[in-house]
C-alpha cells in the first residue's frame, strides 16, 4: 500500500491522504520513499522503519511507494532505472523530483551531520 504524507505542516498536525500510485516518477515533485511491505530481509524492514521515523520526527513531507504492490510496477521500474545505488534494487531508497537522493544510511548520516533537509533538497 502506498501512503502519502503531505508536508504542509502546521505547528500541530500531520495531514495524510489516501494511498495512490504515482506511475510517473519523472514528473513527480517532493520526496519519494520506495519501500516494500513484503520483505524476508529484516534489515530492509528495520531500515525502512528507521527512515520513516526519521522523516516523521522531523515532520518532513514524503510519499511512500510500496513496490511490492503490482499496481506500482511502473514506479518500481523507474526506481531501478534511475537509482545511483550500487544495488538499484536495494530498499529503502529516497528520490526527490525524480532524482535519486540516497538510502537509509545516507539519510542517517545527513541527519547526524545536521544536514537532513539539505540532503533532501528542502
């Protein structure tokens, strides 16, 4: 299931909308988190949870694309083709405005350096 988290945050609330498939990443603005709700790899699950927690804690807007959902195959192919990760199939991955940003470790490092918003292009 995809989940969209909209980042026009007031000081008090997080607004969410119904899940949807983007199916055209090149024309999508904002931070996109590619993940999978179906994974046999505990590290993928933990990295995804950690990354979502990091984004949510900082109240940063992002759209989550669950690549395990058949309807999201076009999004999955876009991720594979445009990822600059040494393993383009690795999850989770972050994109913004159709461009690859990095993985959970990259986001963690940016956060530790106090540069998370800059890393995300916000």
